[in-house]
C-alpha cells in the first residue's frame, strides 16, 4: 500500500496548468510541473504562483508522476509526419465533368 502522497504531473505552465496546479496542491497532492524548454520567466511563474511545486523536465515528470495532465494548446500536440512515410491511401480520383462548348454549355 502506497503511503506517500499522490504525485500529479502537469505538462504546461500557462493559465490552465497553473490553475490546475493550484487545485492539485490544495487537494494535498505533490505537484511536478514541466514547461516548454526555453519558456521565458518559467522559474518566476512557478516560484510566485505555485511555490510548493517542483519544476522538472518532461522525462523526470514522466518517471515521477502517478497521474499526468496535459495542459497545452492543441497545436503543441501536433506531430509532424515523418518525411519518408508512405502517403495515406486516397479514394478514386474525382473528375469534374467539363461542359462541351459545342453543345451549348456555359
């Protein structure tokens, strides 16, 4: 039986991540946060808004967290297709019927 507090990991330290982080801390859980590398003022945001939280990199968050929450904008989740991936199969070609000018088509 686990005797330590549940560790919640939140990826994303924007408005949503910090609001969820405050709820996690208020619920008595440990909080680990991972933000975008190179995000300006990340340390300041965490130390002022969530001083009880631990700022870690993503790999450490994944290893430590019992539950992980993704609090990032949808475009951040886009994964580019590999350059050598096979193209997706497409249906049969759609041909537009051209009007025959000789038959009075417009």
